[in-house]
C-alpha cells in the first residue's frame, strides 16, 4: 500500500492546490493533506482544512490534518533551502513514519524526500497547468478570482458599504462603483419596502433589516470577489432611534451578514433633492447626526467621502482599490 502526503499553508486554498491533490490521489492508495498554520496567521488551520474537505467530499482514501506551529520554533519559509528542508523533513518523518511518497509543486520537495528517504513526485513546478499562487491571489484577488474554488470563495468576498443620510448619492454611487469594478451590488431594501421616509412603522424596519441581509447573503454567492452595498443595518437602527426613540433589536445573523471590510460615509455637503417622499432638509441633516452616533456606538471605522459627484466617485474608487491591494485574507 502506497501512502503519500502533500503539505502547504493553503492560504488560500486554490485550484492549483486542488489539481496537485488530485494528481497525488492518482499516485497513491492513501493520501494525507497537511495544513501548516503558524501562530502569526489570521486564518485558522481548521478553516483551511474545511476548504479542502469541501472540495474533496466523501474522499475515503484521503485525510486532512492541521499542524499548528510557532514561527519561533519552525522556519516559516517556502524558499528551496536544504537547511529549512532538513528541519521540516525531521518533523514530517514523525508525522508520517510509514509514508513512502511526497508530492509538491516546489523544488524543495526533492530535498525533503532525500532527507526523509522517500520518493518525491513533482507536480507542475513551473506553474503552467494552473498559473497561480496563493501570493498572487492575496495580492490581486479580483484578477485571480477564477482560480479560487467554490468552497473558498464565500470566505474571501470583500464587502464595501456606502452610507450617509438621505439624498447624498448613495444609490447612484453604488451603481457606478459596481459598474466600474464589474462586481455584485446590493441596493437599499428600505427604498423598496418603505416608499415614503415620513410614513413607516418599527415592524417595517424589521422587514427592511431582514430583506437587506437576505440580499447581501445572496450577493455573497462567490460569483464576484467584491460587493458594493447601499446602506446597512446600522442605518436602519438609526432610523428607529430617529423616528421612534427606540432600539431596533435584530438577530446576530443580520449583523454578521452586514459586516463589511470598508465603510464609505457620504458627507451631506451636496445639494438636497426633494422628490416628495424624503424628509425635510432640516430633518435630513439632523438624521445625519443620528447615523454618525449609531455608527460610532457600533465602533464602525468610517471613511469620509466629500466633494462634488465626480470627486466622490474617484475618492471611493481609490479607497476600494486600496482595500483590494492591502486586504489580507481574514476569516
């Protein structure tokens, strides 16, 4: 019986990893996949393990394990180094004492196999079959989204919320940003369920909160790595304070659906447009204060968006691009 193993950080797990595991499964009778998770990483090893198990469901001749380790005790390097490989080979011999095969897509696989006195099978070391790496995905999520398996996608979706009081251009900006980034969008449920800002009940706000969370969850289906969202639960709660001087109690699941990586708050320094269904200008400006207080209570870190319509659009684009560039994968 040939027993083999593959290992990696899988941060994130991608289709190159998937292809390597499929190749390894074809070369042995039983395969172990080892997720190496250091104490300096923000994504748990168990979550990464789940990504792999969901991608290979009901695979009886395979198991997935997690190795939690401290970077102060083990070298955290993917460089092809004989010294580093010797250290990891010593650990792998203890974890896989009766295994005779290791499959990798890196040059250091040969070093490991030599130190472990087992066979190494290389898989697509030049990265031609699946031209991607986890680093590429982390650095450019939008342009490498096609290499992210379905099991991983929902965990990597970035949410951007556009906030502000009435008539500050939230809807227009949401639509323009979604078109610019060619991504999913979620429009404000309140405008559909409450046609007139002067006439609604607390029960209406509960319906808005539920419907908006449902729309966000549907948009986070993995078809796009980015979602632009018009308004969120904190604004709905603010309307409740403003109109009824009461708290709007909502389930934790709604807050989870609404949670975003970036909150753009549109300043009310633009001309007010009254379409007959909105608050008076005075109430609209007073509502702005309620919104800000609610967001402050929730410890939401806002990015203020000011200026004319084009300046707002360009500023929002810049902040979203910064998020995409700097965002490390969180869970």
